[in-house]
């Protein structure tokens, strides 16, 4: 695929950058709408999103660079070339979460309430952002056959986009994008449960995304590695366990205690 969306006399706008921007716009819009339901001001939500996105991107880049340090030691200038790809979602989650914690503590706001509100915008952003990998011709899986891809009912343009140098590859970006979209539907259904506790949307997100990412990562050929293990799979296991623990702990509370629909961000706590 051709990574450049538009070229104005040498000034390039890349699909990767455009799709990330689109993901941010949609995500922030949804987050502001959700915040309004619980009396969080537009400015509060917008400023939170601004800082979380900034440091989320920084975290995603640092995470990727650290696990590819040998390459970047030989070409340190490339660290700045984020438009060429190289953002790790787990690094983004770490950077974004730490920023959210500091922001919520500063303004005496419930941390887990905010992470709950972010889950759906985050999954939407991930679903959109993965298509940037498609246009960059990256984050694909191992080699496969045309027939195998056609049997999965994958759109023809995706199959052709994964036909690189005469070889067909698994479109793992496409699998993950679909998994994230399905996850949005799951979260919307979970949100309708009237006894949903604060923190449980976050826990469902952690478990849902981690399961999908674990199996999808097994197909990828460009994984970040730690020894002989794929880092994303190790992190997915850890996040799934964390999500399960959060869900079970919250489930032990009283039926009408700490409900998502009634919680207010008026105290510093998780």
C-alpha cells in the first residue's frame, strides 16, 4: 500500500497520521459526551484528553524504541519519525494511565470512573488507528495463501494490500480492528447492566483486548521480543489477570454500592 495520502508540492500527509488524528477526534467527542452525563465540564474532559493523548503517544513511542534500541542507536534521528509507524499500544496505555492518575489526583476526581469512561473511545481509536498499519504495510502476520484469506471472507482490497512482494500475509491489523469494534459492542451491552460497578468497564476492556491481542500477536512477525517471548503476549496475560481481579473485587460489593451510573468524581480514590 502507498503510505502517503496527499502530497502538496513535497509536503506529505500520510494515512498513518491522518487516521490517528481521526481516531483522536472521534474519541474525544465521545468522551466529552459521556462526561457531560456525569456533570464533568467540557474543559475538564478536553484538558484530560489532551494530556493523556500527548503522554500516551510519548509512552507508545518510548516503549517501542526501548525494545528496538539496537536499531535506534545506529539511527537516533529516526526516533522522531513517528509518522513512519512504531507506536506500541501497551506503552501508550501505560503513559496515558499514569497521566490520567496525576490529572485526576490534582482535580480530586475518581480515577476508575475516568478509566471506565475512556474504554469505548479508546477501543474506537484503536480500531481506526490499526488501519494506519495497513497503509504503511506493517503489523501484518505470517505468510499465508490467497485461498486461505478468501475463505475468511476478508475484503478483497485488504487481501490485495497484504500481497507484498508476491507473498500473501495475514492482515493482523484487520483482525485486531474487528476485535476492537466487537469489543465496543460488548462494552455497550455491559454498560446497560443496572448494577454495573465503577471499574468494571475498565476490567472488561482489559480482559477483552488482552484475549484478542494474545492470539493475534501469535500470528505477527514483527513482535517486540523479550528473550524468546513476545512482549505483547506477556503484557496481555498480566492485563487480563489485572482485569479479572478488578472485576471480581468490585463484584463483591453490595448490589447498590459503587454503581457506575451513580458515581461522582468527587474524591481521590481508584
